[in-house]
């Protein structure tokens, strides 16, 4: 069975950059955009051009720089926003305007003091207007996660008729459960007339820690684009993490889905974005955290030393990490100590290992982690003569 491609829409520079304290200047954004292009993402959302002259300038420069990916700019369903985005994107090889409006009852009532029919009218007008500037127009139904499926299908049908090429179904508040979000995609696939003319897109937030699970449920149910950010950065608890969805699709071939992303560049890209944004990656972050391939308990270490597959479901090299690490702590066993000692040149006999291990445990009870220089010290202090 042939595999279907899932487009990766990176919004690190737009939704990701909305994080307080993560503001980037144009030079930093250009470095990140170039890296994203090399990484193999399909679409780079470069910013929200009307939001400030700085953002306009960044989108404009990114549009000139990017060679392969589509470059996208966000707008509200407002004519002026669309004109400014079109201007910012005018040098892009492949420009996309991303326009939209809130569709949930709460957005319609509290944000717009409006009604459903008027919202559809504005959505259609925005898409038609954006189409006068670019061919590729993505429509977002903000808060689609809390919009009832019948109305959402009506909105989608009308904007596809108006020419939308992509339908973004954001779970803006990160509220949906995976089954619910997946069912929403399925409903749209089955009930929106003309849906074959557009690509359904997942845009999930992580307020309940479900952004990745929801995006995967979305593509299992027919979506073919995932909107995500490096390290999952984004408003509040963040967005779907790019590295997670890329590796899930790669590690589960039975889904018959693939992306264009070169997974070997994931770790370096994560580090680069973290440094530029001054936003540390949590150690236990899936795929790119410093502990993602570190084994510290004796049972796990023993297994991994015998065969990596016992406790690792992917090869660290596939995400750009040289090798997994065996971290020595007071929870480590003899196998891990022997392994690490061997790596720094000590071949211990069983008897020698017993002696050194006793010393090691005393040392380890006093320290969070035992480093190579500690191993040297422990072996010297043990007084035994070891080939090194
Ligand atoms: O979360 C959201 O709804 C968004 C839209 C503006 C696409 O970021
Ligand atoms: Zn968002």
C-alpha cells in the first residue's frame, strides 16, 4: 500500500514566537527560517505581517530567502490584514495567505458580538479577497475544537467554494480529546461537499498535554497537514511539537503516512531554536530532551547494554543524537559501571568489579551523577591494579 504524505506546517516563527520572552529579531528569524527550510518542512508560517512593522519586515525577508518551502503569513478576516500580508509575501516563490475567524459560539458572541450567518459571510469574503492576491489560501476556523460539527462543516463548505486550498481546524484552547478531534476530522471529510479540493489541517494546542495525540488522531482520520512548532513552543502550554509528530509517523509505518522532514536534523534544530529564543528544553522532553536517550536505572542499563532495543524504540542517530547514554547514579548496577569504566579504558575482572562497585555505591550516595573523572578517582582509590 502506498504511503500518503503529511505536510508539515511549521509555525515556530508565528504561534511559537507569541510566547512571552521569546521575541526574535529579523536576523534570528532568518537563521531559523533557513534551518526549517533545510529541515524539509513544507510550509513556514513566517509571522503576522499586520501586527507590527518588525513582523512585516521579517515576513518580507523570509519570503525572499526561503528556497523550497511555501511561506505563509497570518491575517484576520480583515481586508487591510490581507493586503498587508500579500505585500509582505510578494517575493515568496510559493506564497500562502492564512486567513480566518472564530467559529465557536463563544467567539461569535463574545469576540464578535455577531451571529453564525454573518461569520460565514466574513469568512467567505476574506477567502475571496485573499484569492485576488495568491492562489494558495488557507482558512482557519478559530476555536474549531469547541465549534459544533454541523456549523463547522457549513463554514468549511462555503470557504472551499470561495477557493480555500487548506482548511485549518484549530483546537485553539487545547480542549479536545483525541477521539473527539479525530471524529471531527472524519465528520468534515464525510460531510463537506467539495472537500476533495482542500487539505484538512490539524492545529492543536497543548493545554491538557494532548496536542500531539490530537494531531495524530487528526491525520489518522483524514487530515494531511499538521501545524506544529520546534520544541512544541507556543501560547500558554504550547503547540504540537514538530519533532514528536515527525517521529511518531516515522516509527509507526503501519499508519502509511510520511513527512519530508530530515529527522537527523531534529536535535540540532531543537537546540538552535531553544538558544535563540532563550527557552530551555525540558530534560524529559520526548525526542530532543537531554534525558530522551539517557538510561539511569540498573535494570534498564543492563538491558540496553545487552541490546538497545530492550528499552529504546528509536535509534538516537535518527534524530541527530550520537548515542544513548548510560548515566551512573546510586541506582545503577554493575553492568553500567563496567560499561562506563571500559569506555574510559578500564577492563575490570569480575572480582575487581565487585570491589570497585562497593566503593562506587558509597560515592554515588553522595552525588547526583557519577562522571568519568569520578570513575578514575574511585578506581585509583580502590588500590587494585587494573590494566588501563
Ligand atoms: O490556535 C489558533 O486558533 C491559531 C489560529 C490563529 C490559526 O493559532
Ligand atoms: Zn494556535
